[in-house]
């Protein structure tokens, strides 16, 4: 995974230093082993925690408490609508990165929550058109990053996969967002980490796919990567 960064570093005069941060990304399913692995020091080199949605906030709070590292997450369609005032609608100790970008540990990360709209009363669900509007709302931040840091994003976290990559065309609830394909082409992150689709569904054996210059990774249920 470091090869992509080295290629980017070699071709980008703005980046003059090598840096690596180990990331623990989690999504969609509570892993019971986390309750023994985290206290046992298994993730002690992890410097950044990323959540790709559909996880109980108590689980995220447990991870951030055990590892004591910055955590950023996006909400999934099984998460409540985000609220600053309702403690049940946010993960304490973490930052909701939906439609935002952040510069943390020399990494530029961005977030895009939710999934495709598939039922009327669903939370964090959007039509393809709504998703485009949401993605376009990130343009000012991405351009600012490009001016300030020489690149728009290193890692994009989302709940939904992009359209046609790790999604499931046979299931209306698991169509990917076309806006994410656009966002990846525009911001050119090294990695797009997503959740939402599980491997027991059709045609979802592939966990990593290179799309342009972005490696798309299905995080379900967790991944560790170094950038
Ligand atoms: Zn989901």
C-alpha cells in the first residue's frame, strides 16, 4: 500500500517528507475480538482510527478510549441522524467527518456518510442527485487543501461504496454512489475506504479495487493499513 504513496511523493514537488501513519478502519460489524485485541496492545502502533459507519457508537467510543488516538467517522444508514446535542447520536471522543475534511498526523482525510435512498423513512439515505449535491458542497474545502497542501485528499472515508465498485446492482439498498466516483476523480485520494456492503452478498468477493489512482477498499469489518 505504500507504493501508491511513494509514486505520488515522487511526482509531487509539494511533498518533501516521508511520513507514515498506521490506520485502524472499522465498519458495519462489531468484532468481539476487538474487546481482547485492543486491551492486549494489538493495535498499539495505530495512530488514527477511522469509522465507515453502521457501528454502535458505544463500540467506537470503546475503541477510541482503549487506543487513545484521534478518531474520525461517517454515519451509515443504520446510524441515527447526527446531533451535537443528543449524546446517543454521536460518538463521544470522535469527530463526525461527514462532508468535511481534516488534516491530522500529516494526512488529509475527508468524509462522506450515508448510502443510497431505498426506503422512505430511512436515515442518512440520499438519491444519486442528492449525493452529487453533497459531494459538490465539498469543493471549496478540497480546493483549499490543494492550495495549502498541494493535494486535496489522502484518504476519503465513506459508508457507501462508489457506483460499480464493491456494490450490488441486484439489491437497491446496496447500489453505490456515482457521486463518490466523481469525488474520487476530483480529489484523487490514495484510498477510498467504505463499508455498507458485506461479503456474503453477490459478487462481493473483491475487497480492494484500483480505480484511477485511488485504491478502493471495503473495510468490513475492519482493516489496518499504513499510509
Ligand atoms: Zn449500511
